[in-house]
C-alpha cells in the first residue's frame, strides 16, 4: 500500500462515526490485503494489518469515551492506559483476531473524583468491548478482556493482583503472567502502562520458581515434526491431514522467544522484535537471528493463509493448513523451520534447568 493510500485509510478510520463504519473500513482493507498476500512480503502485510487494527481500536475507544460523556458518566476521572495482549500485544494479529485487553487507571488518591473511578472505568471497558464486537472483533474466549472487572483495575489493584500471581505460581497464575509479558500500550496514558510493566519485570526476573513454571507452560505446545523429519498432521476428524500451524509452529516459537526476552529483561513484545533485541544483546548469533527470522516469517505467512472468509464478511481461522494444499516449494523450508523450533525448545529447557535446577 502506498503511503498516500495508507494515510487515506487511517483518516477514514479517524473520521468514522460509529462501529459499523469501522467494520466496513476493516473488511474492505482486509480484502485488499488478502488479495495481495501471495505477491507481497508477509511482514509488510502484517504491519499494515496491525496498523489498521490499532487505528480501529483507538477510534472505538474515542467513541466509547464520547458515549460515556453523553450518558452522564463524564470524562475519564483519572488518566488510564488501554493495553492489548496476545497477538495484539505482539502486533501479530490476523484477519480474525479477537479482543485480549486490559485497562490500568491511575490511583485517584483523595480527589473529589475518587468515587467515580471504578464505575467509570468498568463502564468504559464494557462499552469499548461492545463497540469493538460491533466492529467485528469477538471477545476473548478466556475472558481476558477490559470488560472483565478482573482486568480493569487501578494501579494499586493491579500491583496487588501481580503480587498474588507471583506469590502463588499456579499454572493459571503463570499463564496470566505470560499474558502480561505480551502487553502493549495502544491508547491513553503510556506512562501508566510503562509503570505497570516495570512492576511485572521487577518481580519476574531472578525468580527460580517462576522461571521453571514459565518454562513448563512455554513448552506445553510441541513443534509438529517427527523424529524422522515428517510433518505431524491431524489424524482424525474433518481436519485430518492438516498441519496445525498456529499451535504446532507459530505458538511454540512465540513462546520460546517470549521467555528468552523475559530472562534478558527485553521489553519488546513482537516476536521478530524480540529476536532482533536478543541478537543486539549478543544472546543469539547473527546466523541464529537470520534462521529464526526466516522460520517465523514463514509461520506468519502460513497462519494468514489459514484464514477463510465467511458469507457475512467475517474472517475465521482454525490455524490449520491441509498439507496437500501447501505449495511444493514451502515443504522443505517448513520442515527446516520446524526442526529449528524443536531445537529452540530443547535449548530453552536445558538452559532453564541448568540455571535453576530441576523441579
């Protein structure tokens, strides 16, 4: 997309007056990006797609604020930050990504607006999520979303929640901490988001129990390549013969580089950004960086190709690609990329156990 076209599209988003207009813009732009996917660099497509998602989310929040003002809730009583998790936090959203989000708002102290804070931000979270649903973004199935009061808290409330997760590193709590590691500021007061993430990193580093639990969670999804180099496809059901690109290739590599970045106190949230930062810090070699970039870029392309458009214009994606439909020139690079993913998982497991010991 030319810079002029991009600016026109973003201006259209900025000027949208309701979620229906946002959905129409999104569908039109996603149709265009889908049409050029096979002939364009996948990183360029991903960047443009996520730029579009960010702009729509920002506009939806602006509309939500205006709606609250009209309905008697007034303006935000204190500064707040709206953050994204998951693929949104990593700037790796597809055509069918859902909403994973949170609100962090400043402690009101003794101000006259203190009593307004909790009701205001709970309503803001509810309205913002509803407007984004109307724009075509389904809510997170796990309820990790700003409309859930558990994910819409003051800074003090968030600090207490993080402390609880660190103090009791159950499987679920560690999963939440890994979710927070991908958090990316998208709207509001960026300093609040930075303060919140700093609290996370203050406690996550040099904690052997948390490190081991994070490794166990990180290695839950295994790379789908067999000991003889064969692709491990679905064996049963309607998707028999398909390769699970999302959970058998993409997510394992996301997980590895997330944990390596956490260990190195790297604040970048995108996977390619984490790979670059690890190389800049001398923690992986230039050769390893190039190999990881190549593998992850292929996973991104195949993940986008697993998307399908429904009759109502909504995109869905199982994350699975029939092996028989894979372009023949991709089979060899795919196996190479999967072997790298398996190697990275083994190296990560060995590194954590060498540093912090076994269970």
